[in-house]
């Protein structure tokens, strides 16, 4: 501590307390009004050291830091265990913004008197100057232990804790946004250790863990979040997403229903509808789930896709119509085959043969799309686009041109490379599903 050199100066000058008296300043406005006066213990009141200590404090509040240093140092030279003047030198260094030296002086005073309130308060302030917030909070907490009546200090500690917490949260979020999931996870775990009752931290940590495919940990932290605060809709939604990815649809639905109870809205409604569709598809035959990966789908597979996606629309169109199919009774998609046949979307030939294993071409798909577009929807005729498409490989005289032109004109089907339609090309499962998805956006009733 370089200010201790003042003690040496006092010795070299041969000053003693009585001969170093200087005219006292008149302090009308304290230079450092927030600094607490380093009180003198009752047993030392009235002593020469106490008098000189008070004089030194007057010079400090007058802004004369050099004279304050000289007087505090002289007091310590005469009585080394007079800890109030040690704290006084700490405040002098704090006024000079020499935080480390201030902390050293406050620590010396606390060595002599561990519960000395002015030193604890001054030490906390000096630590804040050095941005050592966590240590400052510890010092302020010790001050509260010494004097629990300091309500303002209690509030300040709470604010410091919150600010420090949010600084750490900001670091964790920055790491997460930068894709540094391991760093983000570690940061969130540190923050949670400091603030274990903050539910939003568990939700944000769970999001990182989900990206790391650690869904068990993510679900555990989401459960903790909703235990702390049941009305956190984001936690329930994330929980549902994880359960959906794991194929646990019942649990996913329960989580979504909790989210809907907390914060109903269109997004939750869409998620519930999508979940219901997934639950329904989960009950379909295993052959249905093979459609998406098929290189070339069959008429039976296409009937299943249409029947599942447009169940209500087909039922309205079928009314009391009947259909006779003789070659698909043992086919896994028989119920859907009958449904599309009754609606007139896909028909059997004159021999009542549906040919469920026949591969579907793009020309076939275009014709089926047009028929679906023209089905009554909720008592109205579904509109079709007025524009017609033309192709480099399909002229107006071709049998498939009209259906292909209308299907592409509505945006349901897409032309292929070099604006070709390729009517004989087989339809893959992904193309069929994408096409029916676009169709559902036009006619409604799509799942």
C-alpha cells in the first residue's frame, strides 16, 4: 500500500499529533456525501486519536485528500490498532478511484474489527469500482449481517444480484445465438446455480439441450420450469415438440392442451390440428407410411393419400353414390379406394377393376387434381385459376393437355425442367404429397 509511505513521512518530519494541527476547514457541502463516517468505538471516544480522526474526515469531506491522508496516517502511526483511521484511508483511496488500495485498507480495518460496518460498506463500493460485483455483494451482505436495518442496502444488493444475473444470461444467450451450444449450456448451468428459482432460465437451457439432442435433460428442465411457474406457455409448447419428435403423441397432446389453457391462439390451434393428424396417421397401416419414400406410387397408395387428407370433402361429394370394385377387396387401402371411387375422383374401369398396383403417371395425377378442384366444398364449387399453362412437350391436341394445363395453372402441379410436363413420368411419393398439400390450400379440407 503506497499510502502507508505517509506514515514514514510523518516519522521523518518528526510530527506528533499535537504539533500537526492544521486549521479545520468549514464543510458546508460534503465532497463525498455517500461515504459513511468511520465511527469510533465507544471505548475510544474522547481520545486524541478520535479527535484527530474526526479532523481527518473533515479534510476528506472538504476535498483535501492529501491532508486527510496525512492526518489519518498520523493517527495510525500513533495508534496502529485504531481501525477507524484505516477505514478512513480506504475512503481516501476510494475517492482517488484507487480501488485495489482502498480494498487493502478496508481489509486491514476488518482484520482488526471483522464486523466494522463502515469498512464493509466501503469495501463493497471499492469492489464495484473494480467491477468485482460478486465480491461486492458478499461485502454488502456482511454489512447487512452487522446491521439488518439497512433497508436501502438490502434493495441495492437485490438490484446488484439481478444485474449480475442478467449479464450472465446475456452471455449465455450470445453463446446460444452463435451456435456455441456447449458454452451456452455451461453458462446457463452457472446462472441457474446462482438463481435456481428463475423458470425462464430452465426453458432457455432446455432449448440448448434439445439442439444437442439431449431430450431427457431438456424435458427435466422444462418440468422444473413449469413446476416453478405453471403458466409458462413456451415451456409447454417446447415439451410438446420434444414429445412429438420422440413419437410420444399422447404426452405431446397433453402438453399442448396445457399451453392452450395458458395462452390460446392460432399457433396452438394449428399445432393441435397437426398433432391430431399425426395421431390419426399413426393408426394407419404401415404401408401408408411407406408412401412418402416411394420412387413411384401406385393408384392404391394415391387413393390412400387422398382419402386420408380429404375425408370430409370426399364424403360430401359421394353423398349416396355407390362404387363397385372387384380387384381391391384385400388391398390394405380398400376403404380409401372405395371413398375416392364414390366421390368420382378415381374410378374403376368398365370391368370394375381399380388396378390398385398400377403406377400413377403425371398425366393421371393432373386429371385427379382437376377432379378434386371441381368437387363441391362446403356447398360451394371450389374456384380454379383462370390461367392456363403451356408446355414445350405437350400441345393443345394431346389428350392430357387440358388437365395438365389446368393443374399447373392453379399452381397445384409444377412444370419440370425446360418447361416440360412429361405426362408419362411416374409420380414419386414426395411429389404426390407436396401436390396434395398445395391442393388442400385451395379447396380446404386437407390434413
